[in-house]
C-alpha cells in the first residue's frame, strides 16, 4: 500500500486551538490526563516483552500534541521525538519541557516528512490520532514504513460501536462536557477488525490489543472490553 494520509487541516486547527490548555489536567484534555498513566504502563509492559527493546531506545511519538505522552516516555528513560502537524501544540510542548532535563525533542510536521528523509525508528506511538486523519489505512502504511525491522508500533483509538457513540461522543462531548463539542467524528472511529486489516496490508502484525475502560470510581484501567477505547501493538517481523 502507498503510504500517506496523516494530516487533516481542519483537525490541525482544532488541536492548535486547544494548545494553551493541553497541560491543564482539569481542562479540555482532562480525559487524556486521566488515561495517560494506563496507556503508558501498557506500552512499557509491551516493550519489555519485545526482544532487543531496552530503555534508552528512541521512540517516535506521532500526533504528540503538547507532549503528554512524550514526556511520560522520556521520564521512563527513552529518547523521544514528538511530532505533530499542529504548530501551536508543538510550541506548548517545547515550553512545558524546557528546563526539565528530559530526553525529548519536538518537531512540527507530518509522518511523511520523516519517511521522505529515510528515517526509521525501533518504537513508534500514535495514540488518539488515527481517528483524526483523512486516510487511516494510508496512515498505518506510513507508520509501518517508518518502523525498523523488528520494531513495534502502538496505536490507540476509539471503536465505532453504539456504546462509543453514547459514551465517547454524546456523553463526553454533549452531556458531561469532558471534551469540547466536535472533538470527535464517530464515523471516523476505527474498529479493531479494520485496524487489523490496515496492519496486515502494511506488512505489520497486530500482536496485542486491550480495552481502556473508564469508571467514575476507578478511572481508566486495562480490560478486555474494547467497545469504546482500546490500545494495540503491532510488530514488524521483517
């Protein structure tokens, strides 16, 4: 498959507008702040299971926004490059990381830019971004092309189910106001079967998948329930 499809101009504008409040744990990115510890732990656990992957490896964090995941991975000992097409979000990421002595670098741009430069990475994360791109299959192909042989790719997104429409769209945006109205387009949500198909067409193998389930009393936790939020790992065996 021809790689591509990582930038939607309207989505970039939307997230640029949120840049100034990205690090406000009670602000519009509150759900990401609540989810972040769970997804970071799952990622680190999966990396630990992969032969040849060690602390200190470079991680490409695509769609990094203002750096919530990037900083967490850098604190865990990894060398992180955060990439996002939203320039205001990248500026906020750079400002937040300044003086923290973290091995993290930020760059405004698209995944295709790195591909054109011939860059390769042992670990790539692309969390909560695939549902915002124009061509998700092409986007996965680009990510796969950026992976080193034996590399591991992490993708998290929202499943396209009636429950996700009620919870993540109607509930989170309109009833509970956890997210700004219009943050998500339910029709752009990706089912696990679709993600598996994108991976196979891009010559990477889906190796693990888990649900990230929210409850008011326990917050987010890893479960087998992928009906709303889920996270997956895919590996390059070539």
